């Protein structure tokens, strides 16, 4: 049973436009959410996170939005750049229970020049 | 730079031949994790150490074992690799909870 779902396996966006990557979760105990970026043959690298006490967190071109009632979060990248082409994983944690992260399957973002 | 290092980056083994993957960290983090990731799938947690306390996931096969001799090092032993164990193995660290720092991974091929 997938507790973190990234339902779209891929997304293609024109350079300069906005990329919106979506993630849904089912476990209401999750209180901390992260996005990781992964290039081929490399490990995931941390991108941005958000605590459940917030509904938005911004870092440069990257913004994460959290809708707790809908159990939904999204990552916005604006403007998108060709170097953003990678696999993006959404992850969630119940920090009150333990340090474990539950990952989604990832979404492959392609930014066209 | 503080980091998580995995060796080797690529490992080829034969069906049934034991293999050990290694991970080291310079971050001095309490928690170390081993994940298995297959193509187009989410990273799957195999086990983790909180300091010396070992925590096995319920669905991790007995074929997979781990050792953490000190804070900096952690090993993944696959006692009898099968074809289904071919995957990317990722090591990660964290302080207590929250953000995890990943190594580059070891790609395991089983012939």
C-alpha cells in the first residue's frame, strides 16, 4: 500500500515555463515533507522541505505548497531550466515516530530548451 | 566536504556469491540507512541504525544483513544474491529525524 503517491511518471516543460510536480499522501501522521532530485547514476540530493505547520516554503526558483486537508503537496519550479531535468522524489516522515522517510516512485521532469 | 561515500560504485557478482557493499560518512550523523531502489520504483528502506541500535524493516529478506562497526561506517551484506537483488543500493544518513543525506549509490549486477 503506497502511502506516498506520485501519479504522473513524467512531465515535459518548455524552458522558462513553470514546472508543477504533484504528490499525494495517505498517512495523516506525516508531518514533514521533502523533495529530492536525482540525476542518473547519482544518489538523491535534497531540494526543499516543508513542515506541516506551514503551507508554503520557498527557496529561490523552488516553492513547495502543502494542503493538509487534501493530503497533497506540490513542487513549483519557475522558471524551469534544462539543468532541472531529473527524477524528482517526494518523501514524507512522521517525525514523532521515527526518522524514516517514505518515498514516492518519482517523476521524471524533462525541460526542453 | 562532509559527505556520504559508497564503495564500490558498481558491483558485479554471481548468483549465490556473497557480496558486501560499504558506506562511510563524515557528517557524524547518528542514523544510517540502507535503501534498495529498482528502476522506476521508490527507494525501499531495508534497515537503519540509530547509533548502534539496529532496526530491520518487516519485509526485508533474511538474505540481507548489515553491520555498523562505528559511527562512520556501515556495511550491507547480501549472503546469497539472486537475480531479483539486482538494483541500486543507496546509503543515507541523518541526525535524528528529517532530512537525509544520500551517497551516490552502488549499482549491483547479479549474473
